[in-house]
């Protein structure tokens, strides 16, 4: 119980810090003589002001969706029955259960006492099994998995754009002074903002590029970094990815496909197409 309360406290602290940073930096810029002040406070440029506010709110909404949407935790109530039973939340890629049988070899999670569908991994921080596990994100304080990965990526995209825009506004607002001490004093707040923005921007933009690459090639972070330890990948050729359906299709499924997928079925379909239906299935 105490542990659960501590956990809840950490969630609240991290999410409050995030919200404070996302709102706080623009507020400090509005207090200075900046483009943002003229646009929002004096409302001299309505389109500029509305665009900035919409982007800011969109990034916050995506952040909280990524935090609060169930990442794909395996439901304990479906213990032992998950494997081949039809789940109303899952799509039917194959009617042919024999094909699924061939590809399906569910691993057992000793912690959750459930059978893990393909691409599922137990998260030691969440203490749950997560479908299409990507990673556990300390900034969200939850896992990134099949259900919330798109929100996480949209959050990275929107917050990166917001940071670049805010860095530009901040940089443009630095005032020139002949005396460098005066120069430092009069721009101190802007320099603090720039410091935070550049550090955050490098991290967020790096993550955005990395996750965009993973989405396009149809991999998860876990599969990318631990391929040689994953039973359904380690015996396959390094250049072969059984979940890659082509970059446009991967992107479409990632952003627009809301149902949970039967990865075993796709795996079997690709394996049959390759003429190696049994070689890579462990
Ligand atoms: Zn587990
Ligand atoms: Zn987790």
C-alpha cells in the first residue's frame, strides 16, 4: 500500500514538473519583451498566438494520453486463455487457426502468471506484461507499448516543434548591451530558458528521430536493442524483420490502426511468404 502511494506520488511529481516546464517557459517569455508577448499578451498577431497555444496544448494532451492510456497491459483475468482465443479487441488477420498455431509459441511470465503473446515483455517497473513492449519511460512514469506508442510519438513530434519555435523566440529576444555584466543581467531569464530548452530539445529531438526510424522499419526499441536475446528474432537473418510491411504500411498501422494486432499471424504470414515457415519460429 505504501509502495503504491509512493509510486502514485512519483507519477504526480513528474507530470507536474513536465506541465510546469511546458507552461512556465512560455510564461517567462511573456513577461519579457519578446515576440510571444506581443503576439499573446497584446494580441497583435492572433494567428501566431493561436498557433503557438494550440501546439502547446496539443503537446500537453499527447503527453497525458501517453501517460494515462493503458500501454497494453495483459489483463490478469485472461490468464491461460489468452493464447488462441479470439479477443474482441484484436483483429482477425487470419481465419486459419492452423497458421496461427504454427507461429504461436507463447512464453510464460512467471511474475504475472500469464502466457505472453508475441512482442510482449514483462516490465519490472510496472510489474506487468505489456503488449508490443517498447520501453519503460521514466518521464511518463509508465510503459510505452502497443496502445500508447502513437501518443508518445505525437508528443515527441509536437514538443520538438514547440521547443524549436520557443528557442527561436528566446534567441531573437536577447538584447545587446555594451557591458557584458549588464548584458548577462538583462538577459538572465532568457539564458536560463535557453539552457533548459536546448538540453530538453536535444533529448527530445534525438528520441523523435530514433522512434520515427523504428516506426518506419516496424520495430520496437526492445527488439532493436535486444534482438539477439529475443526468441522470435534471434534465429532470423539480421536483415530480416518479420514485422516490416513496408514503410507506408508500417506508418499507417502505427498511427491509424487502433485494434491490437495478432503479431503471431503476421509473423507466420511473412514466414510462409519467405518459404521459411518453421525456421524462425521458436
Ligand atoms: Zn509479466
Ligand atoms: Zn513499465
